[in-house]
């Protein structure tokens, strides 16, 4: 009995000692003048980190948050304005390898918690705002709430990885799970509307919903409406697997089914897959069963329209071979990729079927096998993993994400090739996966990824789909080398790099509205008139975008403050259901639905978007644009663009990223020229 009591006593004593140190550090910080606080904050952070590691640490810190904030812990940081913080960004802070970032994010959320419970009256936050913020934080970070640290987290954070878990468990216990589930369901559907290739995180969240529903200790009340479709899409999409019997039992049931029952299963699987974009492991078992026995129901199980069925009939041996190699219970998303690839009709491209046969027989290099095994495990062969990635990218070219990496250019290139030149994409995959080298040309001179010194990313990305995992490191080095070869040239290097890097269809005409040497805005009227004349149907003779075009935007946060430059793809311009002219674009960021401030909120659904597209009204998009390519032989009618429309765009521009970029002498409207 003595030993059982000694451990809690020891922990309590340790916590008591740490809290005494924390109170002393906070008192010193509060007493310091503002210019000297930066020298006192480190001690508070270090002690708070050790408190957060204790069992009751979060509760004790929550009680102290008013005094900690008043002492100046957030002074001079982004966390000083809690009303502008974004819940979606908390995951990056909580998983940061920097201890100070994890601690300040944790303290900020404990502040929100104290406000939400009415224990802390805050000048900038209401209890309702704080409560809503925390429910979104939990929805965004729910996987950390239920799962232990991953290998990556252990490598980068060590024992620090336990801090966000302690924090999230404390928040969930204080505000209740019933508030999280509805937020989580809405967030899942919002993400799925964009049809990303990588859905492991979404599947994990759906799994947690299923766990919550089955746990008698969690009272969801009236919450969780709409969860059944998500849960059933993974764990019981059809009648024969409704109760989630396990793959072996389901396989035995399939062997006893007649044609009518198989037909019902095929229809159920297809409906669930196309409703959500998620594919159940049971679907993979079913498809392999059809492939090995009687394949007449395969088109039904894939949910194919007339176009897809025609492709299936023309390329039946190839499709069956792809299913045999790529579709397994651990790679079910290959089914969705295959179905959408057939629906696109791209197999009719003469070179694509031979390229896919080559992919089926591809021998991966040792380095490629190791990379794929490191990222996805070894339960499925690396070649099958890569083939799943190929099918998903060909079927969902706008679902490619850059992960948490500064490689938007490379992700955009992969998406553009999958969308516009799929056989070239497959050639890139072969070079990267088989040869460990990609060779591209810049102005007639070859550039090898093996010879290039370094890329934009400082380390090899790991949080990518299988194709990006192998190809992006090569593209990143080549892109950086192309930029280095432009050193010394006047103007922005994208003028020369983008057409060489992305493809011949990238317009050779080029416009930029920022002076590269000073960062100041320049020739705004001229820039905007040419953009309207190149892409707006009312000023370019109603000419649609034929090939996707690279462009660059100035990304702003929810307060319309400049964040950085970002690569996107212009896809099409059209009137939305409300007769507003919108520009639809591809954003390689993993979540395209973003608030860029000043009522500029990027839409991903309900405004005429196709899966994977983001969109903004043309006026708002133009205000965030800083470079674009165009065909200089198709110049449109720049002079017809009205002053009223230009003033609207410039209003958004000058209220956001352009506010601090106006030259000392002001901006002069440039003369319109061809």
C-alpha cells in the first residue's frame, strides 16, 4: 500500500514544485519592462513545458492563464490577437519540433478554455467565440486525441509529443465530446467535397466517430447527425457487410452469393464510394472476387457511366491486370482512382495503355522501395502502393497535395501533367522510381536531378501520396536548378522557368505586378487590364482556357495580411449558379477552403466547383494575383475593361497584401499596349 501511494504523492510534490517555479517566473515576467520581457519569457516557457507533461498540469495552467497572459507571455507574437487565430493551423504548431511553439500554442488554447468556461473575461474574446474555436481545434486534431505519437512525431518531438495529447484530452474533457462530433462531421464532409487523394487522416477521423458511437461512456445526445453515412461507407457499405463482420467472413459470404446478391453488393459499393470519395476494404475484397471469378459486374462495382464502360470493354485485360496488382484491402482507394480514370476516357490516348502496362511490370530501385516502405509500411508491396498512387493521380489530378512542404511548384506540375499530359506523368514516375533520376531540359540544356545541388525543401518530404513521394524530390531539385540558371536576369525567374518546367502549353506571355528588386507594386492598371483581356470571357472574345495555366498568388491570412507567394493553376472561368463570374483554380495546398481576409473566402463547393477545384469571384481572385502567363498572340481587348471593375480589384488589393507595397511616389496607371 505504501508503494501505491508514494507514486501519486511523488507526482503531486513534483507538480507543486514546478508550479512554485512557474509562479516565480511569471512574477518576474510581469515585473519586467516591456523591452526586457523577451529575456524573461524563456524561463516561463521552459517551466510551463514541464508542467504540461504532468497529469494535472493543464488544469493548473488553465487556472493561471489570466495572470500568465497579463504578464505578457503572448506579447509581440501572433498569439497576442486571439480573435485572428485559425483553428486549422493549430496542428502545425502542436506538432512543431520547437518546444516554444508547442508551449505557446498550448497556453493559448488553455486561455481559450478559461474564457469559454467563464473563468476569464477577455477583452478580445467572448465565451461563445472561445468555445467555437476549441471545438474546431479538437476536430482538426482529433487523431492526436485518440492515438499515441507516430514514429515521425517521436523522431521530431520526442517526449514533447505527449504535450498536445495531454492538452487535447483536457480540452475534450472540459467541453465534452458531444460538441466535437458535429464539428468533426462537418469538417470531414468539407474535406471530402474536395476529393483529395490522401484520405488516411479522414478515415482515421471516421474511425474515431465510430468508436465514440459505440462507447457507452460517451453521451453524444442529439449530436452525430450525418455520421452514419461516413461510418457505413468504410465499415458497412452493403447489406452483406452491414455489421462489419471482418474480411474473412465477408469473403466466405461472397462465395455463397448468387448473381442477384452480387448485383446488389456491386451497386451498394459503387454508391457509397461515389457519395463520399472513401473506399471500404470490403470493396477491395469484393472487386478482387469479381476479378478472379466472373467479371461481368466489375463496371457496376466501379459505378461507371457509358464512357467508363466503353473504356472497360476496350481495355478489359489491362483493367483486370491493374485490379490484380493495385487493389488490396490495404489499398482500397485504388478503386476510386481506377473508376475516375476510366470515366475520364484517357485510356483512348494512344500512349497511355502501353505506359500502364510498363508500370505494371516496373522494377523499382532499392531507394524507391525503401522510401515507399518507410511511408506506407510493408504489408503491401511497394510496387502495388505506387500503382495505387498512379491510379489515384490519373483519376483525381486535382486531388494532389503538397503536404507540409514548400513544394507547391512540384505538386502543381504533377497535377497539371495528370490533368493535361498523363503519359508524360507516367514517364516521370518511371524515371524516378526505376532510375532514381529525372532529366528535364531548360532552354535546350539538360538538367539532371542527380546533379542538382539542392531543392526548395530542406529535407525529403514523407507526408505525400506514393507518386509525389518518389517524384517530388527530383522535381524540387530541378526546379531550384532552373531558378539558379536565371540568376542575373532582370525580372522574375518564373517568366522562364514555368514554361520549361510545366510544359509547352504554358503561355510565353508573362505579366507581374511586383518589382522584384524592391517588392513594390508596379503597373497595376496595365497588369489587371491584360489579365482581364486574357482570361475574362467578356473581354477575350469568350475564349475558354484550353490548357491549365500556371499563375502565382499573394496568399493572405484571415486578417488580409501578406503570408507569402504561392503557385496555383488557372483552370477555367465561368458564371456560377448566382450569375457571378468566377475563376476556378487548382491549389496544391492540402485544403483549398481558406479565408484570405476582407471577405475573400475561397469556395470549394456549391459555387459550381468540380471536385478538387477552388474558386473566387473574378474580381477577388484578380486582387490576390501577382503573376500570370498568357498567349501574347491572343491579347483580347484590354481597353474595354471598365474603370469601375478595376477600382473594385484595386480596393481589395490595397486593403490586403498591397497596402505596404505602394511606392513612395505613388502608382501611375500605365498606358495600355499589346
